[in-house]
C-alpha cells in the first residue's frame, strides 16, 4: 500500500534518507514521502525554494501556517490542510486552526485575516484579484515586497498540493489520529477515503431530535463503521386501515393499556402503576398506545 496512485520506487540512498527523516520526526513514513520518492531531489529543491520565497517577508511561522492552511483548504487539499492545521494548532490553538480551515478566521488579527483572504483568492481564482485586494493588504501594514513574497510562497505551495492531489496522495491515518478533534472535523474535503467521517454524522444525532432522524443518523454511523454490511430496507409505514392494531417492534416495547377504548373523546385510560408486561386482551379495540422510552 503506497498511499497514492503510483507504485513505490526502489529504495535508493536518497529515498532512504527521505524515509529516515520521516521516521525520526514522526515515527512513520508519510505517504507523500513515498510519492516523492520518485524524485527526492526535486522535493528537496522545492522546499528550499519555498523557504527562499517566504524568508524576505519577515513573517512568523504562525503567519506562514495561516497562509498554507488557508490556501490548502480553498484548493480542497485535505493532506496539507490536516498537516498544517496541526502545526498551526500547536503554535496557536486548535480553535484558531479550525477557524482558518473553515473560513471563519476566528482569533486572527486584521493583518492575518487579510493574508488568509489573499491566499484563498490566489488558490481559487488568481485572475479575479483586483487592486482593492492589494490595498487591503497595504492597509494592514504589508509592503509590496512582503506581498510578493507571500504570493510566491502560496503559489509554490499550490504547485506542491496539485502534484500530491493529482497523483492520489492519501492523508496518513497516524496523522489524522494525532490531531485535535476541531482540526479533524474542519477537514471534510479531498481524499479522506479510509478515514472515519465524523462531521455531520454525529452532529445529526446530537441534541433533542425526532425518532426517525435519530434512526437515520445511527444508520449512517453504522454504515461508516461497516461499509461492507448490507443495509436493511426501511420499515414501511402502517396503512390507515390498521392504525388501531398494536404492533411492537421487539420484546422490549410494551403497551400501556388501561382497558378497552373506542374513541379519543372518552376519558384517558388509567395506566398501571408498575411498568411491566401487561396482559393485552386481543379482542380489545384501541386507538392509541404508549411506548416505553
């Protein structure tokens, strides 16, 4: 399993050095490293070019993480979003990283918000930028040299992400498991096959929900845990002529009946004091029944 569409190349001295660096830093070999093992020297030069482009800006590592995270999320690159979302969460906090990933930008300064917005525009449609966007960066204290530096850096990061996404680089399971919950739940795009989808499934069943919606959320969650298991067909609704018939789903469902009733206008039937099984007269004609919850 190479974690991409390409087979892993033979291990050379340069490839082994790339793998050893991952093992030293993370304890496992990243899937993106297995992909770039086809050209490890190119990867090294590309990272050097990224650093060379960003250094003249004089910005911090936090601001660098904001640029990468905003651009990767706008592009739909789940791999770099998870990796740099985790790094940004370490130098700030998980809520800030999640805010940049989902576009809310909560917890950022005005300058950082302008930088994040600029990175997203460069990633989505560079031909849609206007002089007003540059002026917005100037208003936060960035000069022309810094604007060029962050733009060149974002463009190089997008080239790196485009290669990874095009060749099917899959985010590492170890990476996803090591991240805060806020960061994982903010990434709902890209190549997440094999990673358990939690956003939306757990949220659908949270809080006070109606019974059919809770059943739907539980069914989605079971389908995520057991993708190969066939799903049961939905239970058909009872037709109107049989609305008076008592039909329990299982042995745990019991009816509270206080006596025969023929219409709703009569007084409410008295329920038994002990919530145990009740002997139901099969000839009784009833209109409603209570369910144990």
